C-alpha cells in the first residue's frame, strides 16, 4: 500500500463529503461480502472511491475516524479486494494516517473496468447514486454487457432479406472501389455483415440504402437550431422544424456535418470587433459527429441529437461510454463498441475516420488553434453528450478591454454578448472589479439600464 498523512483540515474536508455515485464510506468491521458489493458496483459503473475505517452513524450526525490499528491488521481487507479486483489492475489502495487520529483508514480507488466484476458471492452490482444495486435478470446483465462492449448489438441479425445489403446502390458503388474486385454477396459474408442469410445490424447501417426503414429509431440523426444561449432549448426558442439526416452511416456523417456547418454560418453575434459570424473548426464538428455515428449503442431506440445554440453545439449519442472508457481517459484510451462498423467504414473512399482512434484528439486540437475552449464530454445515464462551446479562452476582462480598443464605450448588454454571460449581475460585478482596478470608468451621464463604461486614458 502507498501511504499518505492527512492534515486536520483534510480530515474535516473528508468528513464533510457526502456519499454519492462516486463515493462510499464503510466501517472497518464491514463484512467482506458486503465490502465487495461496493467495489464491484464502482468497477461495473463509472469508478469511484471507497474509504474503509470511517464510521458514518445511521441516524445522522458527524462521521468518526475508526481506523485499523496498523497496516498488518488490514491485510484481510487487502485479500478480499484482491480476490475481486487484483490490486494494481483496476484499483489502487492507499493507507491514510492523520494527525491526532489513531490507526489508519484504507482508501480504495476503483477504476471503471472493461469486464463485469463480481463479488466474492458471485453477484453483480452496479452503482446508481449512493446505492449499490444488484443485477440478476438476464436482460439487465445483457444490457451491462452491451454497455461494457463485451457484446455488441452490431453483430445481431436483422429480420430482412440479404438483398437489402447485397443489391443496394450503396454496396454496388462501394464494391466497384475495393481491390481486388469481388462479388457483393461473397465479400459481405466474409466481413461477417451477413450471417445465416440475414444482414447484421452493422451490415444494414453501412450498406442498406435506407437503414432507418430496417432499424427504425436506431440510426437516424436529428438536427435542431435553438435561438437561445439558455441551458436548455425550449419549443419557443426552436427555429423551424428539426431536420432529419438519414441514409447509410458514411453519408450520414458528411451530410450531418454539412448541415450543421450551414446552420452555424447563419449565426451572428457580438464580438470585441463588432457583429461577426460564429465560427467552429470543421475538423471538430466532423470528428465529434463521426464519433457519435460510429460508437453509438445501436441497441437503444433513439436518434443522435445535434442541437445548435447561439453559443454552443451539443451532440448527444445514445449509449454510455463502452468498456473502461470514461470522460477523463477518453483521449488516451481506445475501445470500439462497434468494431465491424469502425473497421469497414475505413475502407470507403475518403473515410470519415481517417486516423482511427485519433478523432477526438483532432477535435480538441482544432478548438485550441482557434483559442476556443475544449469540448466537454458528459456521461449521462444512457447517453454521451459532447458540448462544443463557442467561448474564447480569454477572460471576460480581456474581452471587454479588447472591445474597448475599437469602441468608445461598452454597455452591460454588449458585455454579456461578447463574454457569453447571461446574468447581468455577473457583468456588473466584473465592471465593478475593473473600475476598482483602474481599468475602466463609468461614462459620465450614463445611468440605470443605459450605464456604459469606457477605458481610462
């Protein structure tokens, strides 16, 4: 075990923490089987931290330090952990001591695991909120396997004739490009895109002329334009009818990117240089939309949703992050839920996934080159949301001063626009700090809603 010593302040901060989806506290007297429920639940979900040796009264009240006498007395605990999740392979254990506290607490950091982890009683648990929930029904276990990428819906067959993919226009045009030339039926069977004379989900997604007719609500893309910067879009803010992108995966990617780019080019907003068109790097849009199409969970009956706001683009893809992938390691780790789709689409002319496994890294780099904030990846319960914000890396103060380089004054409304801040009280606070710092001053005669500020000197 690694060791660490906590200060009195750190202990108080630890005691103030509340059990959650990522955090659990256990007394040192916990039964081994019950302890492994939490370990398995974290490993089967999104990972988390477990502190053993901190007593949390059931009737409420403050937590207490109830540490093990020494590291040797915690050996039984380590053996239990190692039986479920080998130390160093999915979890890390640290011995925590504290000033003025007897003994030590064992901190167990559990990482999301690519396999299904079971307790010492061979039970399966997942973490939901601050609870460890048992998974025993076959349907729930299969859903967990799909979420982890241990099985893939793309290999399932579709109740349709193989002609849906062997004789489609998409297949015929594709076959003419591959080397050496082969018959469609033979090539598709060799690629495991036809099994038992039926097309697989991957085969339909890649080569059917109308996949949405064979897999309704499982492979479409909806594009929305909301004329607002609010946290959520409303019917009132929706600009027109949502657009639908259909067709095979290859064509969906390019059409969705083009449609999104066209809509964005119509957005104009205030910048330090005046009213200007909003700009997002096309590489970022392309890579994130490609990622959504290739790695979504096709077993979930829902579309991919692209929402275009005044200050951001959101791409929501059905399904949780697969295997051991989390929002924190997604740029460094690789795991393909739909291996066949990813592999075969790379054989198309000008494939959307040219650099397999590097798409999101390319998207992040492209944002940096325009001095925009990196995309944000959010794991929801049954979907992955990527938020691409049109926010400069510069601070609000820097943006205001840049605006005043080419304008005589700036109002609260103009500052909200260029700083992408909705609340006027926040802008008033920024103005107050800048006045106190001697950067700006109030324009004489301006007041109430017409108050304006100008640069000093």
